[in-house]
C-alpha cells in the first residue's frame, strides 16, 4: 500500500495568533491514502501529492514519530541552511551539501539547482556541489557527480509527469533503481563508495516549470542504510533549502557569470559590517583601487544601485510575497522593492547615503 510523508505540528503554539508552522516545528508521520487538511491543523501541504512505494521490513515497525535526536538534527541542519549566503556564490551548492551531510556522521551529499524534465532528464544545470570524502579519504570534487554537461540524473521520483514531482524517497524503493545502476551518474556514485541513496526534489522557481533543488545523499560502507527517520529529516528541511536557493539565485534560471567569487564574498561581508573601502583594503591587505573594483563588480552582479542595496542583499533583506503552498515566503528580487525595504531600515539607509 502506498504511503506518503505528512507534516504534523508537534509543538504547542503559545501564541494566540494563528500562523503556519516553521520547518523546525514539524515532524513527520506515515499515513495512507490522503494528505490531511492543512486549513485547520497547521499542516504544510505540498501542491503535488508525492506518493512513494511502501516502506518495508523493520522500518514499517518503527515509531511514526521522530525522536528527540532527529528533531534536534533537523534543527541543526535548518540552522546551517539559514546561514547559507543570501546571494549566489560559486560555492553555494557545495555549502548546502555540507549542511545536508549532517544527516549522518559520514555521508556523501550533493545539492544541485536546475530545471528537470520527465524521467530525471536535466534540461538546465545552473549550479551543483558536493560534500564528503571518497573511499581514499580525499575530499570530493564539487563537480564530481554532476559535471556541467550532465543531461540526466538517472533517477526520478514517480511516473512520467511533464514536471518532476516534489518530495524525497529512498532510491532502492523507486522503479528507476535499475536505470540508475546502469547509468553514468550511478556509476559515479558507486565509484565513490555509495551503497544506499536518499534522493529528493523541491521546486525553486516562478514561471519556469521543473526548476528546483535536487538533493542526493549516499551512505558508504561505514554507515547503515537510510531509515524512515532520515527521510523525515530531509523532507522537513528541503523546502527551506529551496527557499534559500530562490533568495540567492532568484526565481528564474540564472547565469554563472553573476556568481560571486570568494574575494567578492569577503568584500561584501565587510561592507555588511559597515566598513569603508579603505578599511576593507587594510583588512584584506589589498589596495583601495582593487577593493573598489570588487565593489563595482558586486553592484553589477547583484544589480544594486547603491551601497545600501548591496548590504540589503548580503543580509537577505529583500521584499517577499507569500507562497502558501510551501508555508514559506518566495523572495522577489526587484530594485524597487529592495529600495522600499531600505526605507524601513535606518541603519542600512545611513550606509546607502555614505
């Protein structure tokens, strides 16, 4: 019998104001046949109903409620996700993979942002990154699993829908397992020592159908296979990860030319602390002219017309519209709305006029 992952509020809401639960305030249960009503129970209900094959063996006998350790783990991962850059950087997906790698003590994690078609076909790969070590103990190349020319994942969650279904699943329980084992991507994972894979997809786009965050976690010989609690943890944080990706990369497919370099990240961080170009130059042991060039590049890449807008982008202070499907706001990057946001922040307004 098919099962679905359902969100269920597990903390007492001490506020008298009704609100949607945060990702950390949710834990998952296993239910059959239908998703519960979100209007009165505070449940985060997806647009698409992701139904996966039944969980078998000892996992079906496990408690449907998460233990304290897994709730704590979800909170730690969510904290790391919230600390990801609010702007697109060259290593953004690598950092995101590092956050998800906390799911187990020793796993290989890959996070990608792209546009998917039916049956795991990759129509556009915007960014990708990985975290973990190979069997020899060496750090994995961020592009080792999904190079730029990759055109398939070799797995998909369910069916032949024109757009990918959102959700997470264990690869060993998907019909695509045989395709994955015989494909190029599967061979790369196996060469890295992967024994069991947890995969997921969550939409991260506006008008572009099929755009989203792709998550892949693999256990190696030193770890036990994934269990239902691992699924629940990843299911709980993947909407937050997609939200953060939209904040950094925007609502539509982005260009690699606008990704910040590590040096530009350093300069932007120093600007966010209120430092002048001369102070940043002294801090980084560079000439003021070089730092000024970095600032001009930041203005161009982030489409910012003032120093204050740069700081607003660095801090993630952009206007948002509510997307009730995920229970999370969907950021909208427009210069006009950022300017409105600055007017409400005296500190940033002061920097903008400096």
